[in-house]
C-alpha cells in the first residue's frame, strides 16, 4: 500500500469508527483508510525508514537507538 506522492496536510482519526482521513496538499488525492489499512501504511513506513537509516547505524555520528 502506498500513499500518493504529495505532502500530507492533515491526519484525522474518527473516534466512532476508527477510520483515518488524510488530507493532502493536492486535494484531489484526499483519502480515507480503515484502521487496519492505516496500521499497514504506518508499519511499511517504519520499515522503509529503518532501511534508509541502516547505513548510518554503523557510523559514530548516529546516536539514535
């Protein structure tokens, strides 16, 4: 699952149903995700970020745990 190629302007989670509404800078791309779909998007994003930062983990300038 991929997000559109546009910066996210606003994220809102419905307290009743749990759906997550995303508003993008390009309003034509606005979407609503189920709670399960949003969890998948977040997990995939975290994994991608870990892959991007992996080369920095072995250098002394990387101080995050």
